[in-house]
């Protein structure tokens, strides 16, 4: 079971569907593994939970 994990800020359901579709198609084409074999995990991070350059992303 190949797995792809993506960590992003909040996305709409439509954006998630597009991302899953395109990642799966690309990974399948590159590896030769059927699309049905891929699992895509999306982890959404609130900007209060991400630090960049010593500051919370929500404060940038």
C-alpha cells in the first residue's frame, strides 16, 4: 500500500478531491502501480499550530 501524506492549511472539500485525484494519477503514472493501490492522507494544520521563523504563522 503506497501512501502519500500531505500537510496543508485548511482546504475546501473540492480542493482536497482535486489534490487526491492529481496526486494519485501522477504517482500511478510514475511508478506503474495501479491508482487503486494508493492511499492519500491529508493533515490540515491550523495556522496557530505552525511556527515559521520564530513566529506563529497566524501572526505573520
